[in-house]
């Protein structure tokens, strides 16, 4: 029997309601009873649903987690397998969480574990029953959590790790290299491990799925916050490039400006020229660009665009493919291009093939 509601967690209550609703929608399944076993965490199965299918009684053993991140899914699957082996070998294993990403759903399929979440995704496969439902919605909390991984300070950590995904980092070393706090690195570490984009070795944390991470970052990407300023210059071709390289190399240890977007791609992985030059800069870098490149403000017909960054952290993660050609890193350039329309996506794909392939 179910234990009293006041002893049950909200997640477990919602899991029971979602399971009941799903089973009641299948005419050939008769729900006999739902039990909630054990008042202590991880003591036996969370939920046991007794059902009847075509006159035959079956039991569904359910593990409920408050998060459906892949690492937690693997833990739940092991718990289900262990419970079934020791207590109910003929039971049907089911995993339930508030939301299951496509990656988490794949893990369940690979292990022949049924699943459902509160968004409406579900898969029940046993005997002659086959039910699979997928929805496009994603909870706001999950979207916020994912976006938080790519905020400016977090992005500094990810850019450092993506320089060499196989390098293992101690938290203190990574915090120093990314110029962020230890607490910030610890939060990023948890997020990466939960999604199984990273692993921990004896030497430290390293990226095990850099491509998957980059794909997720691209899909959730928000351009750096800053003021976009449009200018016109009479300099063209080699004269412009020479002047730009002179001003970019004068920043000393701290970069004040860098080629960005299509302009950075021209140096990193040439794909096609554009009539507009793009830069990221801080306030000091803007003044140098305006002076050296003879920039004049213009409302339309610009051929130079400078974004003055609110947070100049990404200017410290640059590449210099030719003397003075200070460019945003390959990762940052890829993200900008991938969100710059069809032509940008083509240039982004070319850049990724040329500079962002990692050994498996």
C-alpha cells in the first residue's frame, strides 16, 4: 500500500500520478494497485505497480529520481537491475524522472528499461505491449540549467578545457587557468559529470564528450553581451589587414581587441570572404581600432562592426594564426558563425572540420 502523502516526496507523488495516468490510457492494462515501498532513501524499489495484462498479473518496479541527467540514469538502472535480480526476476523495470533528455532515453532503451517523465515522454515495452511517446517540450528549469553552463564565467572554463579535451585538470589549476573561483569550477564540474560530458581520472577532470558538449553549446548559444557599433573605413584589402594586425598586436599581455566571426574565420580556416570586418573589443581596444583603422560612425552601409564587450573574458582566449592576427578562439569563432545564418553555418562546419576535431 502507499504510505501517507505527508511521508512522500513531491517527485514521488508526481511519479505515481504520471504512471497511473499512462497506464489508464492503455485499455489492455488493468491497474490493480500501486505500492510505495520503504520510507528511507534507496531502500528497495520506490514504486511497485501491480497490473494485469490479458489476464496475466505483472509487477512494474519503478525507480524515481529528481533529475534525469545521464549519470543519475545509469545509477537508477543499476539499482533496478540489482532489485530485480535479488527480489523480483520477472518484474518490469521502469525509470521515472521529471525530464529525460534524448540521451537519457537512449540509455534506458539500450538497457531494456522502460521509462516515463513528467513532460510526457514514455516507453513501455514488455510482453505484447509496445508504447512509445516523445514530446518536443523541455521544462524551463532544465533549459535554465543548461544555459547556466554557458554563461560568460562558465564559458571561460569550457573554452580552457576545449583547448585540449583530453587534458586532466585539478579544480584549483582549472580555476586559475580560467580566472574564475573554485566554487564556479566545482559547479561546472558537477554539470559536466551529470551529463557525462566529462569524466574523472586519477589526474583530474577531463572532457570525454567534447563534440557533444560543443553541439549543446551551439544549440543553446547566446552571443556575448555588448554594444554593437557600425563603422565605415576607407582602408581595404592588404592595407586594412596590415593596419588591423598592427593595432591588435599592441595590446601587450592583455588583448584589447580581436578579429571575430567571419573575420576570425578568414585567418583560422578560410572559407569565403565577406565585405564586412568583425571585431570584439573592450573600451580601450575600440579607441585603438577607431584611430588606426580610421573608423567613422555610420547608420547604414558599414564595412566594420565592433562589439564592445560587457565581459571581456573571451578576449583572453585567442589564437594568432599569423603575426598580429589576433582572433577569437576556434571554439568562440565556431559558435558565432553557427548562429550567423546559412552562410555562417557553412563556414562554421568548415572551421569545425579543420580545427575542432579531437581524437576519440
